[in-house]
C-alpha cells in the first residue's frame, strides 16, 4: 500500500457515498454503509482480538458530516449518530483497495449470525 495523499473527499448528493481521490491518480467510491459497518471505532472493532462487532441494519445509512482530524484523518459522522470512527488516509485507501472483500466478509458474518443489512422496522 502506498503513502498516497488524498486530494479530494467528496460526499455524493444523496450522502450515501464518499469518493476519495489520491495524488497518485487513484480514486475510490466508498459506500456510506461500508464505511459505517467497517468503521475503525472501538464501538465496531472492539478493544482487542475477537471483539469485533457485526453491525446490522445499516443499508440506508448516510454521511451527515465529516471533520478533519489533524492532517492524517477524517472523522465521519453518520445519520444514525455514529461519530467515533477516525478514518486515516491509509485506512480509506485500504477500504478502496480491499473494501469489496471486506464487505463480502461482513455480509457472510451477518448471515452466520442471522442478521440483516435492512434497518429494523419501527
């Protein structure tokens, strides 16, 4: 993985996708749902090995806002209130390069646990 630097972070009009462009010319479209369920926060990743949480019901989640954190990351605020994930440039790049496989594993975890991507009915 290179140390490419982001040149643009662009949230789509429907707020369901973040496009990250890097100075090496690469660009990745990252769905809000993927960013939410693969958040680097302790709430999702846990505090140690084997503590990762499979977060269900986030198919319709959107990006409410983003706040830069120093010059190395962005904190993404989602419309479900989740706001503790600090997405480093390196992690955004990793999600761009391997996100499809990571999301497929997330979907497998959901199925194994009898959970769904669909939001719970109110």
